[in-house]
């Protein structure tokens, strides 16, 4: 996922809509047989078959060649191979131009992905595998002068590609991963205190959200974020965050061993599967939960970001998309898996019950 895009398209400043006809399809080009996972180069070709240009937030999707995120699922004998990359929290208000890709009507954008370090091939062993792109992608619904871009979920048309590995499945490390990490690994005292406070606030938000659902069940607020999901399933995710200490020590770090923070788009990220959490520079301008009562933006709460990352670490949530409106547009099956739904729901519960 770290190679340069094969096709670079200029971004358009005008509003770009979801296609009125056709849609977005993705085709995979990859080897059928490889001796080593080092040879697993996958080309994802996304085609806009519609009549209008489409602007996509590419981070964490098949159009993202920069970050080691999960834009594919890999399986062997029907069992999914464990993902070993990173999951993110984004600063929607300050995304760089590189966070977006425009696909003109009738055109195709192809991106090269190197996936050797992103899946646990070592434990899966040699043999036959299938790979398929993740079939959701966030499309820009409008590109006005609003503070944060409005996103809508879009379903890609995808297909599987079968391949075989005959010899080398030894674990590869993510590029640039050079620093040894330890719990609360931050030499700057002020930043360390900030992370610690966000952890306390994040677990507190999780506890409050869990108690709210236990007391109110599947009320209107629950339905807005989780649709017809089982309340007990959502409670379990929040309880996993609240009881996070039981999962063992993990890094809460202000370092950036993988260079993920460099673009400025990312607020924080979690290493999968070890669950270490890394906080980028933009995180340290965020505010405490109590500032919700003073009108702070829901996207700017430090505890909610930490909660978001801890749902990745303790419940295996994913990043389908971001933004509270986007979260509420998801169907139940996606809502329960999307980390940002827990972020926004917990902040709304705090506002409704504590302010």
C-alpha cells in the first residue's frame, strides 16, 4: 500500500456529486502464483461508470497507496487472515488535498498496493488464498466552504482474486517501524499528561454510553447511530473500552514510528493486532469532554478520539468512514463495525445527559 499511484488526477474545486447513473467498480490485478509474500503486489483499478465525476476521500481505501490500512480482506479456506496494519482517527476539518481522489466520469484510477506486511500470512501458512477489496468507500457529498467535508457511504462493486503462495510466508514489518515502544511512551510531560487525561475521559465516555443504553435501550438516539443492532452487542464494545486495563498494557505514545502522522490528516492510529495507540500532533489541540457543554465541536473531543482507537484495539472495529452524519447514514451491519459511530454516539450521550 506504499507505492505511488499509477494515475494521478487533478482535484477539482467545484462541487462533485455521486453519479446519477452507473457506479464505482473495482478490479484487481495480481499474480496467480508467487513463491514469496514479497511478490504480492496488487493493483486496484477503480472505474467510475457513472455520468458525473466523483470525489472520494481515499484514506484507508483501495485508492490509498500511502498508509498501511485495511482496504482488502484476505482469506484462506474461507477463514479471514488477520490484519496486521493500522486503523486511524482523522481530522476531517484539516484534511490535505492528498486525502481526496477525483475520478472523472468514465475513467479509471489504478493504485499499487504491497500487502506483505498487512496480513498474518505466517500463521496462515502456504497454500491457496483469496483477496477482495473492502466494498465501502466514502464519497464527498458536497465540497462547499463548510468547516468539514460532508461524506456519504458508497458501495463498490468488487470481485475476488485467487492466488497461491508456495514457499515464503515469514512475517514482514511495516516500513519505517523502528522505535521500541512502552506503555505511555511520551518523553514530553505535558503531552504525556494530555494523553493520560484523554484515556480517563475516553473510558469515562464509554462507561456513560454503556449505562445510557442499559437504561434506555434502543431509543431514538441509539437507533440513529446503530439502527436495529442488538443493544447488548453495542454495550459490549463500550464495556471493552471501559475495562480496557484487563486487556493488558498497550502503548499510548506520542511517537510516530511508521510515519503515519506526516501528512497531517491523521489524529491518532492503532497498530493491529497488538493494540498500541499513537497520537499525532493534531491530537494535542483537542479539548476535554466538559467542553462539549460549552459548544465544542463533537469532532474535537480528545476522550472520544481515544475511545475510537480503543474500540479498534479491544473490539476489532474498523474505519468505514467518519463524521456524525456519515455514521448515522450507515446500515446496522456497518454501523456496529464502524469505530466512529461509538465516538459520536458517546459524545452525544454526554451532551444530552451531562450538560
